[in-house]
C-alpha cells in the first residue's frame, strides 16, 4: 500500500469512529461504482448523510476541508443520487458532510466535522 493510501485509510477509520462517537450510524464505507466512490454513508437522527473524508499529513497545501470544492462536491452529489437510485431508498432529508483529518507529527490527529458542508 502506498503511503498516501495508508494515510487516507487511516483518516477514514478516524472519521468513521468520530461519526459514531457523535451518535451517527455508519451504514456503508467506501461505496464504489463505475463513476467513483463515496467514503462514508451514515444516518443521523433520520437524515441520510453522504460524507467525504479528506486527510492530510500537513497544512502545506491548506486544510484538508479546503480540497472539497465545486467540482468535487458536484461529483459526490451525482454519486449520492446513484446510490439512492440503486438502493431504492427514500429519505425525507439528505445531507452532505465533510470530515477533515489532519495527522499530527506527534500525537493524535485532529478531526473537523463540517455538517451540511455543501
């Protein structure tokens, strides 16, 4: 596994643990289709949440959450529509969150959860 992939997998594990700690239920991890991947899909008090996880090991290229911009957000929305169609799911509310994980050189990583980020 490449170092970048290992950092990303670590961030996704931390993000899933964070969502569960705040009372959300992770229903799917790394859902893939021919058009791409959704990192985490969870529920939060009756709301279906599609969650993009961004992990970085430094701030050299900015905060991890800054990486989720227009085109990336639009792609995740398209993937979410496909997931909903494939699962025949009807949810009264859908939300898009970003969980940003910043790995610290020494000690625990910091996790920032942006609810309704886009």
